[in-house]
């Protein structure tokens, strides 16, 4: 990301909200450069276009005078900052497996998959044609960060997920791959067959939905 826009995001994260004038003052302290309000507004417009900064809102001060307009970070912007989710998840998996055992961990993860299936509102699509159902499933998976797609083959329908939201953790905990299998089975309504896994150095996790399917339980 361009450096000035990165600084703007950092300032908004630290302050919670800022006017253009406040951003100008903070940027001048950080970059030791006489940046102008026009330039800051230009960068804010770009950040708004990328859904990283929200539209300006009126700051309520209770005092008379011209209203002040402030900018805030969006939820999408928070994803651009460093986090420790992967390490935390890995530690949680290690603790659950040491205290409960893999079989009980699988029961818990099955519950997680079932909760995602229920919240997706997709099971009601079971009566629609498979192609239409897959379009809805792929849309939901992409919303969850899987970067999913599907294609039709001679053997059936193939789902690709080219991003694993917990790839580094899945390398050590295959239980998460089983959770994804249950998730896809529940969303599609058909038990898939795994053709490839990113945890085994494949380019994507790949699942076959056979043309003569075995219904998921």
C-alpha cells in the first residue's frame, strides 16, 4: 500500500476518528513533509473507494459553529493490520486435542460446521438445480474467505477453494479439513470426495460432487 495511505489508516486506528485537518497535522509529524488538505482528501477518496475508510460523518460537539466531518476505519480496514489469529487458533487446537482427544475435537468442529451451515440459510436451496445451488454455495464460501469456484466435469461438479482461511493451522491439524468437508456437504446437500488439499501442497482444496451423488447426512 502507498505509504501516505498506510499512515492515514494507522492514524485512524490510533485516534478512532479524525477530521481532514487532524490528519494533516498528524501526517506532518510523521512524514516531516508539508502535506496539504487537498492531498489528504485525495488519499481518503482512494481509501473510501477501496472500502477501507467510511464516508465522513458529523462529529457532535455540542458547541455552535460549522460541523466537523470525521473519518473512521471500516471493518475491512481492520483486516489489513497484523493479527495473531493463526497462532491463537493453533494453540487452541493443541490444547483441545491434548485435553479432549481428536475424536472429541472432531465433534466440536462438526458443531462449528453445522452452525455455519445453519447461518448460511442455504439448506433451503436443496430443491433447486445443482448448478444454481452451487452458485449460491460458492458465493457464501467466498464471503467466508475461501476464494471458491466450481466447474462441471465428466465425473460431476468440482469445487475449488484457492484460499484456506486457516491454512497454516490446517497444515498441523487435519481435523479442520474434515470440518470443511462437513461444511461443503451440508451446504451442497451431497457428500463430496476430496481430490486435493492445500495442506498437501496442492494449489487448491478440490472437492468432487459426483453426478450420481450420495446424499450428505
